[in-house]
């Protein structure tokens, strides 16, 4: 950013620059560094490249850098830049471009929202939306094609469930498949729900591809606008980094265009979308890192099972609310083992989606077999979600050196119905953050946006309270698994950076690392836990430059 623009930016924030030089000095009421060597300081200096020069007390740093551009924020609290260890950047962008069904009260509410959104669409264009959750509706049952056909008899409609693991289609959308969806056959890794042998409009996990494959692809302008909206939303909410889980070759190319133009306002650690062409590129060309330092692809995201809300999570025993059903394996164990070993041979970090206790066990077994005697090597392999884990499997994460990448808001979204799905006994290993910490396991925290909100403050709140935003349930859900504010912050900063092999670059505020930080109007370690979700964000900084400022 040119110095004139930077000076104007500082001026508009009500912060007066005292000197124009090649270093910058920030003073604040407190700066939490996430660095045990100097946990709390009041000043931080960095150079024009965004590299931190020093942290410490105001008097010492002011004397050491007398000509630094001064940024004084005497009432602010500064924390390291917040990193979402599991998000979907393009998914967020698309969600922001489509009908928003999050929080819908019932099917009638969904239809009303869709009818309002349809008015913005040209004739013949598919009506797309995301965010419905039948668990939030009075009957808690899946919707059907009948509900959509009455309102939209001609326009194709395709609506993703909030977790992205199920979709709801009308007849026009199903006709576009050009395949008989009736009968008793099921696609591999998926499930078509049927009534009397006829597809009823709900497609789970691997079955979703039947509809996804006929939805018209977005053009370049649409994709570019979606990415811009996602990036704006991320930095507005205090994110300086995202681990993008499931990046296609095309997505990476678009990210690279933004990075080349200097338009990437945060860091994206991209994980290739399974055993596909993006992983093949890594194996052929080597791990990718953009020269600007804000984009890289060094890992792959694989899938084992589905999601709990749509009964796709693979369980060791039957679902408590659907006897005879134990979920879905999105990837068969043999194919999964081959993908893990392929990534291992290419030096690619492995991250795997696993939600149910059977899904997690298969992943742990596969990792153990692949790593063998090399399990002590610093491989940083991950399990994404780790929501329902058999108690005897939790210590295996530590033994194998596996990182638990978990999302606090999943617990508070699922808590009202999780026991119905899996019964009380299995809750012992459900969203068990403290059990993982007690076992010595690293916790990298994220949101899984757009499944949940992109706002990491909601993740901090959920981690510390295990309550919804109305403070329910009283006393919190499974309160012994709550995190402290410091533990939650570490999960969104230092430990998220570690999970992405970025601990020498970001995650803490220490000399030699990048000046990625968030300036807050309140102290997250001092405010009541009930206020964590509303911490006012003053500004978000990456490489020592503000990429977002509150107005």
C-alpha cells in the first residue's frame, strides 16, 4: 500500500502519524501476543514489509524507534490475527450470492424467502439457496419435493442443507438429471430419500452430485464477485487467515489472480479438493506458495463420512433415532488408504473430514498404517471436525501426532438434537474439547463457514459458554468440555497457525513474524463470557497494514 494511502487510512481512523519512516509503532492498552515469552505487552514495532521488529513496553520501543510512524490506540486491545482453521471461501461467496435460508423457522419460511429472492432472478435461471435445517423446524423431518413444486412448478430449485451434506430439489431440478431416480438403488457414498420408490427431493452426501452435475456452472464474473464478497466478509469479522478446505484447481487459479493483483487481503492456506487434479498438480509440480506470501497449497482435504444432522456421519452403532442405519462412508476405506498414501508420497499434508465415531476410527487406523514407524515425524496430519469420537480413540490423536481441527459453533448448533441422534452414552466423546486437551492433542479451531457464520467471535463465545446466543441451556451443554478464553484464542491463533505449518510466520505477535493482528474495543480476557460474541472490532491488519476498519 502506498505511504500516502496508508497515512490517509490512519488519519481516517483517528490515529495521527507522528513520523514518516520505514518502521511503525503501535501502542495500545494491551497487546496479547500468544507468545509465552512475552504474553502481554503495550507496544509493537514492525517494518514496511510487515515483519515484526519488537514487542515490549511503550517507553523502550519509543526510544528504540524514534522515527517510526506512530499509531496510538490507548483504549484498544490487540490480539494476533484470527485464523479460521476450517472454512470454505468460495462456498461462503456463493452463499452470499444465493438465497439465505439460515435460521428459517419452517418450510413456509423457506418458501417465503425463496419467493422474495426469485424476484431478483431472470427467467429460466436456477433458484439456488443454502442454509435450511430441518432440526430447527417444529416437525424436525426432512422436507419433500411437494413443498417446492407447489411454489415453483417450472423453475429448477436446488437448496443445500446448512451442513452442505444434503440438498433439497424440486421436480424441475430432478428432471434435469435425465436419469431415473426411482427404485431402490443408491449411489456410492450417498442416499436418495424415497417415498414409495420415488425420489422425494432430498439427496444426501454422494447423491447430491446427481443434481450438482446439472446445475449450470457460474461464469467468471459471478465467481469473481463471489470471492470478493467472501474476502470482504472475512476481514470485516477479524480474520487474517483461512484454511480453505477443498480448493479446486479453478479456485486456486482465481485466488492466484487476486494475489497477483495485490487484492488478497488475508492469507489462504488452500487444501486440495480430494484425490483430484489439484492434488495431482501438487504431486507433479511440488507444493505451491505464492511469492506474495498470502496464498499457498501444501495439503489435501479428504472425506470419510457425512454429517450428523443429515444422519450421514458414520457410526459404530445404529443411530438412536433411526435403528438399522449407521450413516455413510463417502469414501470407501480402500480408496481412502490409496489417497492418503499418494499424498504422503508427494509430501502433502493430509486433512480428513470425519464426524462419526466409526469415521474417525477408520481415519485413525488408516493414518496409523500409513505412518507406521514414521508416526513421530512432524507430519501435521489432521482430522477435520472429530465431532463424535469413541473415548478410547481420543488418546490416539496424540500418539499418532494428529491435530484435531474442530469448530465450536457446531456444538452449539447441534446440542438441541445431538442426544436424540446418538443417545446419552456417546455424548461422552461428543465435541469433547477438554478431553482432547487433557490427552495432549492440539486443537485448531474454525467455523466451517458457510455451514456456520464466518464470524470467529461466535466461535470464541461457543467455545467458552457452550450456549446459544440467548444463554441457553442454563449452565451450558456438557459444561465440563468448555474452553477458557485463553484456550479458545490459542485455537484461533497459535494452534491454527501450527496446524497449517505457519507457526514461524503467523499466529503470534513476536519478532520475525508477520504483523497480522486485530484491534478490539474491549478485552476478550476481561469481559463477561456472554459478551464475547459482540466484541467490537476496530480494525483488521495483515502485514502491518489495515485491510478493514470499522466506520
